[in-house]
């Protein structure tokens, strides 16, 4: 098999268990510095125009902004979507500039994105997909290509029995039917089912930093409650107590289930205002124009 | 068969000429029970047809290497033989000198069958006829015979079906297969008999390269149910050109699966046809995995009400493999139904063509036909043509057709990436998933797993993926 990963630091990374740290590792869990991003399809158009954001251990940050303000682009850029190019800036995580890493390496370093529009993988069952993902995640950066050999336990494969128990328990927590595991990834899923599958993956992969891109959109009250439960179950678990969250949303209601430490307002690819949870209610009441006017008034 | 000899005489070099044919006819005259079910006059007529008929189809693409009008027949020999072997070919590692015949596939549980090494039928020692008897021991009523034996005994069920389903006069390669027929099998599952395990027909490549011309006839009686598994395994660079005829009785069901894992340089040209009586169902399953060139015609004729044909086929061309697949369902009366699903992929310099035909004739009212084919290209030099054709002459029918040709879904690769799955592994999962709709229809879990692992090995061997 060929690999098309080309980032320059990868060979160095692959060769060692301990990540090569380029930056001092401090308390900040995730540090986004002056991030500028263009889509490859339209390189002249800057979608993110300098994002600065620091999310510390255990914190929940919410990002709100109009349609098209650049929220998903930020999530994609953090995970390394091949359709976008970072023209300036860096993102430091565990002492590394993760922008140099392929998406799978970022994931194996503990990052996770719950997609706004999850992708279908026809013919691949949820169970096989998750088992492969879990094996990759558990092995971290130990092996450069991340390939697993399920028949070879010494190569880090999770035992089938252990996996079955884990997926069954996690699906029960999310009130997912057992038949879900045999279905093909996101194929023919309803909007709500797709969001629940994202939460199932998050709960099983136990990331250290999770971005939820409108996970609350299109969910009924019960599903919203179960998203809240899965986030909180993770936060209150031993592995998850330091997890950081970036919650992209249009609605303050998700923040009732997952209280945010800080709320950021994004307009045209910039964070123009940050504040406490009350900012979310303010937006709902007054709309984005009020923020825009206020920012315009103070910045001239 | 010690290699290259017929009963002590050196086997003639094969060329599709009268000279080879006359040698073959002379040999068969002295060796009753060899060959197949064709008489000398028919062989000569068939060779004349072969010479007269045009080669099928133009070259599908620029990268296509083979010209059917000028296939080289170098270093091939023609033989027809029988040989005793000490152990059941299904028990252990089958014919010891056929590399590739130790394939785990040959140990699949089965309801019996026949094994050919090249055009040599392998018998279980000691008695000449132990093999078919042992093979059919699970149900004494089932007949599994070398075609020559069944023809020699003028088995009534064979005589009713032979040459009635595939018209060998219609195609250059079926004419060639008839002229030089040198092995074959007759499978008969009587009325009402339901077999749980497959009957296996194994064609293993002989170490020295042979021209092999099998003719298989399968008759499934009224209300009977059976699975036939045709396997191609082994080494060598054989040229295998054959005919399969399947007759499915009233309310009967036949699953006919082909798992083609012939040697790297093998060329295989097969025409397989089925006919279904009232409420009879045929399900073709085809996995073209090996060989250098495979041309397959998969046909079904539904000429009694309630008949149903399913065809599920896949190929994955790596290296310089070429596969040419033509499927056809002919709805002559209604109501009859058919469902065709094809998944093909190619990488490296792999070349493929799929031609899918559905004909619904004027009397086929109330029929329902569906044809779906999807192709996946994994490298820039790989090529797959997809040419579906629906011809509908009846009213009040349902016909569906859909086709796609695409490359790897980058969004799916990214999605898997965000779950920690490296590109190469994601590519493997996505590609295997692409074939799953066809694999899922194969008639047993063991067979499905076998096809999955074979595809997985092909992915490992491919040099360019998702370029
Ligand atoms: N690949 C691309 N090519 C061209 N334009 C793009 C591309 N991706 C995003 N954009 C544009 O960038 C802007 C930001 O898109 P993005 O998806 O990040 O918005 P968003 O804030 O997530 O919106 P929503 O609330 O609707 O989800 C939009 O105007 C969008 O059309
Ligand atoms: Mg968005």
C-alpha cells in the first residue's frame, strides 16, 4: 500500500513513541494562534482570517456564529481536511504544531471531531469501523502507518470479547439499538442517528479534545439529553476528566446540558467577542447584528 | 497425465487449427471415456464456426492489450486424461503437483464434486468410479459425473439439457470450446432434493500450460435446491475456454458461484447460461480475482412465468489484469424478475469492461428488472467501461438501471482519518466496503470471507491506490 502523507515532520514522529515536542508543553490544552485558512478550490478567499483561541484542560468553549461565518472550516482545519490550506498560524497541542500532521495522527494524539454532516462509508459496518478506530487510537503514534492486525494481539488489537462488551455498554448508554452496530457507517441514517453515531464514536474513542460541530442540530429533546449525558459521562470518567471541548452551536440549549466556560462569537472568520455563558443568551435575544455593531463601534 | 503426455504419447501443441483437432479426434477415438460429449463431426463443424465467426467486440479502451481476433496460443498443449490420486482432493492439499491447489478453498465442506488438473480428471484411488460415488455419498440420488461418462451413459437429464441453453454456434469462443472440448462435468440434483452444502467443480491450473475446454451441465430438478461452486485455482499459464449450462426446474433454486483465482498469466473465456422453468430461480455469483485476462458471459433466460434471475459479479483488476464481463437477462414471458448487481474496481494498469443487457420481450408483461453497476478507479492508468443497455418491448413492466464510475471518496478517507485510521487502512476498508453489496449475496459465510480475504490480498499487492 502506498501512503501519500507528505508532511515533513512525520518520519521523525513515526520513528519514536514519545512525540517530538517543538513547543514547550504548558497548561493550555489546545492553542490556536493567528490561524488563516483558504479553501483549495478558491485560494483567493480567506475563510478564517486570524483565529486566536486557547482552550485549557477540562474547559468547555462554545463557538457561535451565523451560517457561513467559518465555524466548520475551523473544525476542519483543526483536523486537517485536505480541502483547505492553512496560510498562516499554528495550532499547538501536546507541544506539537499539529498542522504538520495527517488527520489520523491528530486523532491518535487525542483530537476528535463530531461532524456537522457525517460521511457515509457504504459496506463498512459500524462495528468494524469502530474496532479499527479504537485499535488505532489505543496505539497512538507508536506505529507510523496505524495499520492494525486484528489477529495479532501483540500488535495492540483489542480482543473481540472486550470490544463487544464495550460497544454494547456504550450503545446502551446512548440508548442505541443493538442492530446499529451491524449497519453500514452513516449509510441511510437519519439526521439524528448520524449525530448519535458521532457520540458513540466519541464515547468509545475517549478523546482528550473534542470538537462538536452542531451536534445538537436536528436532535429531538431526548436525543439532546443523551448527547448531554454522553458528554458528561466522558467528563466525569477517569480518562475524560481533563477533556477539552469546543462546542459549535446555534442554540444556547445545548449549553444547558454542557455548560460552557466561555462563549466566542465568530463573524467572517474572526472571533470578535468572547464572554461567559450569558453571551449565548444575549445572542439569542439580540442577534448577531447587535454584536457586530458593538464591535464596529469599539474597534474604530 | 505425466506432464505433456497423453497415455504415453506427447500431447500435441495446441493451436486452434484442423491439425490439432484431427490429432485430438484420433486420440479420443482410441480413448473412450475421455473428452466430453461432442462427436467428431460436431467438433469439425465447431472449428469451422470458430474460423468463420468474427472476434467479439472492439477493444474497449486505449490501454486494452488483447485483441480477441489475434490471441496468441503459444506453448500450450491439448490433452484429455484421467488420473488416480491417493487422497481425496477435498480432504488434504489436493493434487500435490499443482501449486496453488493447496488452497484452503479446496477443503471447503462440500456435497461432493470433481477436480480437474488442467484437462486431467483426478480420481480417488483405487476404483475408477470411487470419486463420483464418494462425492455424492451425502445424497445418493445426486449425480456428479465426468461429462464423458454421463454422455456415454446417455443420462436422460443430460440429454435434455445439453446444448439447449448456450448456443455454441453463436460465439467464437463457445465454438472453440466445443471443437476442442476435453473435460467437463454433469451435475444432476433430482426433483425435491435440497442440498445444504455446495457441489464443487475445481479447475486447477496444471504446471505446464494447457488449453482446457470444459463443458459443465447442471440440472436442478423440480422443487430441488442446490449450490454449485466453480473454482479456478493454481499455477501455470493456461488458456481455459468453457461453457456452463444450467437448467433450473419448476420452483427449483440454483446458486451457481464462480470464484476465479487462476494463476497470474492465465486466460479464461467462459460463457455461462441458465434457463429457469416456472417459478425457478437462478442466482449467479461471480468473483473474478485471478488471471491475466478473463472474459465472461453470464446469461439467464426467463421463459416461464415466475422465473427469477439474480446476477452478482465483482472484479478487481490490479497490475495489468483485464476483465471483460457481459451479463444478459432475457425476459421472454411475464411475470419474471431479475436483479443484476455488479461492482468493479481497477488500479495500476488494470482494465475492465462491463456490458449489461436486459431484454424484456413483448410477452413479458408484469416483469421487473433491475440493473445496477458501479465502478471504482483507484489509479490514473486504470480504466473501466460500463455499457448498460435496457431493451423494453412490453408494457406494464418495471425496469431500473443505475451506473456510476467514480474514484475514492476523499471525504470518507478524511472521516476515517479523524478517527485515527491511517490513509492506507482507510482506503482498504472503503474499497472492501465498496464490494460488499456483491459479496453479501454469495451463498455462504465461508465463501464470503474467502472472497473478502482474496480482495484484501489483492489490495496488499496493488502498487497504486487512490492516486
Ligand atoms: N471548500 C470550500 N470552497 C469554497 N468555499 C468554501 C469552502 N468551504 C467553505 N467555504 C465557504 O466558507 C464559508 C464558511 O463556511 P463554513 O462551513 O465554515 O461555515 P459555518 O460557520 O460552519 O456555517 P453553518 O453555520 O452554516 O454550518 C462559507 O461561505 C462557505 O461557503
Ligand atoms: Mg458548519
